[in-house]
C-alpha cells in the first residue's frame, strides 16, 4: 500500500471502511457464539493473547521497533488496563443481554470522547449541534435501557448486561482519551495496539483464573471458529487496516463510517442469532447514529 496521504476517500478506502464496519458489527455476535463453550473472561484473554502474538510477528517481519523503551510504559499500562476492563464488561455482559443491544450501547463511546476532549485541547470544545447530538443519543439509549426493566426479552438480568455495555462504552472512551492525552499520542499505532492487546491478555487471563472459570471440556467447532475470527480478523487484521486508514486518509471523513458499525451489528444479531428487534432498540440506534453525525460536525473556526 502506498504511503501517500490522500485528501479524499477513493474506492479502496471506501471498500476497506465498509469491510471494517461489517466486521466490527459481527464482533459482538461472534463473542456471543463463543460463550457457548468458552467462559467470557477466558475468551477475551485468549483473543487478546492470540492477536498480540500475531502483531509481534508482523512487526518483527516489517522491522518495527515495538518493544523498544520510549517512555510510554506507564501510559501503555493504563491504556491496556482500560482496554481489558472494557472487554471484560462486554464478554460478561453478553451473558445477560443480546448482541444487538450490546452493539448499540457500546457505541456511546464517541460521546465520552467528545465530552472529554475539550479538557485535553480547547480546539475540540463542543458547539450547539454537538451538544444536541449528545442529548439525542443519551436520551435514546436511556429509553432503550428502560426496556431491560419493563420487557426484558433476553432474560431477567438484561438490565445488568445493558449496564455492562454502557460501562464498556465509558471505558472505551477513556482509553481513547488516554491515547490522546499521554505520550502514547506520539507512539506508533502498532505499539499502541500491542500495549492494549498484551496487557488485556494478561489481565483477562488472570481474572479468569481468579474467578475459577473452567477450561472448556470440549472445543466445539463453532466456538473455535468464533475465537479465530475475533483473534485474526477483528483484533489483528481489521485494527491494522483501521490504523492504516487513519494515517492515509482524513480522519473526519473516515469517522463517519463509524455510524455503520452499530447498524451492521444490530442486523447481524437479528439475522444470525434470531434476536428480537424492538422498536425501542431501533429508535435508540437511530438516535445514536444521528448523534454521532452531529458530534462529528465541525464547529465554527476560531478567529
């Protein structure tokens, strides 16, 4: 791939962005399927461990110095710990709520970033349309969350799974803010990703052992395929593609494609897992998508 910097999205970029959106939308469905045989914390730890090993091999083949000391260690440990806690919430939460609902809730993360960025750089302060987007998205999500108490289609603890999804969104947002506010902002994307994968692998596997999660007595083909898909395709390949896109195309243009991920996730949960599609969830998804679009709008240029 050419290292040239592009000012517009070409057909290759659009195809890659659509592929990433579809894959990330399938991520919660794959994790839900994996829970059939693999406990949640163990599944998350194995996924991160496998992806970290692939990333190390890839970096070594390309001569990337991802293991050299550069003063980012503390920030890397913090980002990795937040990343681990995020996926612990997602995998545990999927035991109690649907993949469709989880996808909608975790995409509150861009709003956490939007609220936190003005404390890092004043140029990122919010304007009226962005505040409106925040209010719209939070209102829609709260309305959908109330359904977990009134009509819990996924079970009596659906509210708990939904709450863990919202917590995961908060942690995802805090991870992004950590990457922007610390020395990790100057680190290579590969090294930043390695911190998150390596630390989360150790933390999640340790948490799995501490919780006494049993090692699967049998490894079903579907669960193994799910774990391989999450490890190789999502955690390794798609993240590297995304970082390449961020380096070579305008971030404001590619960020709009984030809107498609919860849409694909919702459809995947309904089509592949037969999850119920309630009007509240659809309206919440619409509110989140419109909210993300408003938050991504550029405000007036400073004088």
